[in-house]
């Protein structure tokens, strides 16, 4: 097998030299630019080197960060929205018929585009790897990789010939939106991997990652915002539904590391285990009383006092002001279209991403945020390797951050009281909402089990048991 692999790579080198006469000139240096990134060469598991070809690779990925979890796109964060023929291990939504799913869920997608004449004989290997996480789904079917650095490998991908066509889809399946621009002049081309032909490589991953965003309520229409990690958050945008039914939004172009609003009193658990964040005690007293009404803390952190004496001064938390104008959902999400276009994302993909943001980032009840991950942080979290090496690689990752609303503490308090409501429907509704809020409600539920109302005690115990039951599927290396 090793000999076969070496022979394949030797043939690829010869093919790269031969492509000069076919309009696919082999080059020694890829083009560079603000949106260009190459995969690190120091990973424990890398693809064999190969020639550079006139192919562009564009990758976009949408992550959901729930501040009660240490995972991005945690398995139970949202339902499986893949068509039935895509094997995905997320939970199935109730009532799903398995044939037509209209709304896409957060995921990652890679497109390969010829930057010259198409050569269908060139075989390309594409691999996405991570240090801690697990593969939940992929299409076309790739090969999950194990070991110290795990991921998914699509092997021997080639530009499709005229006889290689994608399978027929139901008319209202969202996957069809990703095919609309396949085959056009200068646009994404159909790719064949194994027996499947699509104009993309799609993946659904859960990966371990710390999102160090902290939020405290300030003056009316303003929030105190801290980033307790070394990686900057770009185009950080808050969304809050207004009384009018429309949306308020506010943006910080860049939020670097700041002093923490709340310093956790417990050490973080190992990243390989999915655990819930212990609630921060005495949140209001941790902030200056003139600016803090409530605090939404994160699962990891460290303020200025945790820095070495020789470390440069860390700036204080920033202030983010929400716009006074109420806007439609389309209007508040529109700026992302421009940013996606600058990263080389196709028009149809832009539209699909905006639909994902509308479905997962706009919460009708609570404050949420979206930011663009710094390119260096993305390269550390997920490595993208393409062999032969493309002339250009463009990557963009958007992170949807939930469970940051400082007002949620008072909401939890009211819901706990509602657990003892005389109306069964009200009690059930409170249970449902507390389940949605998740482990952030745990401290108040622990207090509720000491209540005199036995109905509140019974329901609080049920919720606590659900929050503390260990999961059977842990991320695998």
C-alpha cells in the first residue's frame, strides 16, 4: 500500500509538469493576499507534498458556541438538517420525514474552482483535521481519520466529466441551493469523489474550543464586552429583538484581549470532556457597581491579575452600543454578505449562510452575537490541506454565540417560580424554556429544590437530573 501511495504521488508530480501544456501551469509559489491561507506544515498528520496546480479552494464554516458547553457545534446544540442520504449523527427532529429538509444547519463547506482549463485527470486529496472533536457527518462520503490529529479525508477528488452527474434531489431540499452555481464559467465546478458528484465537499464537525466572550449590561442600549482569550474577535455584532418585533444591532470591528469582567473561581475542566460551566458566584460584586446590572460569564478566563508581572497591560472591557433604529432581520444580517463576498464565497452560498444566521443567530427572546474568527485561530482549530497545493486558499469562519444575555438571570428566576403555577400548561412551558436555557439555570434550580412548593421541587429535580446526566457520546481524538 505504501508503494502504491508513493507511485501515485510520483505520478502527480509528473502530471503537474505536464499540465503546463494544458493551461494548468504548475507554479512554485501560491498567490497571496488578505484572504489567502495555507495549511500549517507542522501538524502530526499531513498529506504528502505535491505540485502546485491552478486551482482555487474556498472554505466557509459556521460554528455555534453555547457558553454552557466547551464544544463548537456541540452534537445536541441543534437538530440534524441533512438530507436522509447524508449520514449525520445529530439528533433527528420530531416529525422529520427524511426526504426534504428546507433549512440548513451550521456546517462547513469546501469548493474547488479551476483557475484555467479544467483537467479531469488530476486527482486531488482534501483533508480537514482538528486536535479534539469528532466527525458527525460528511458529503460526499470521506474517510474519518483517527490518531493524535483527527478529521476527514476526501481522496482522489477530480473535476467531473460530462457523464458524471449528481443524484436527483427533492425540489425543496436546501442542498440544491449549493448546486445552483456548479459548472458555470469561472464558478465552482462539479467534483466527483468515489461514486458521488457534487460541486462541494461538506462536513459537520464538533470541535473543542474556548470562546472567551463576556458581557455585562451597562447604560441603556449599551453593553460592557470583554474578550479573555488571545485571539481577536472580528466584526463582533450583537443582535437583540426590540419591542417593535424588529431588531437592534451593534458592532465592534475588532475586540482583542481585555481584562475579564468576571474571573472564574474554578479551574477549567479538560477540553476532551464535555462539561457544563459552573455558575459564577457574586457576579454583580465582581463588576464596578456604577456600570453593572448583571453579568453573563464564560467557562474560562483570567483577568489582569492572572498575567505575569512582565506582561503588557491588558486594556479594559470595551463598550458596545446598540443602534437606536429598529431594522428587519434581512437588514441586520446584510453586512455579512459583503464580508463573505470579500472572502470569495459565492453568491448562492452567501444566501444560504444568511439563512443559517437568521435561523440560529437571531433569538426572539435573548441577546446573541456573531463574530468572524481570526484566520490564525481558524488555522489552529481546523487545518485544511489540499494536495496538489492550490494556487489560492480562502477561508472564513463565523461563530454564533448564544447564552450571553445578562438579562437571562431574571428570566430564569421567573421561570422557576412558574414551575409551581396552578395551570399545568404554564408549568410545562416553564420546563421547556428552562431546558432551552440549559445549565445556566442550574444554580437557581439547586436553590429551588429547597422550596416548600413540592411541585417546584419535583420539576427542579427533573431538570437538574437532565443537566447532570453524563453524555454517552464524548468527542473522540
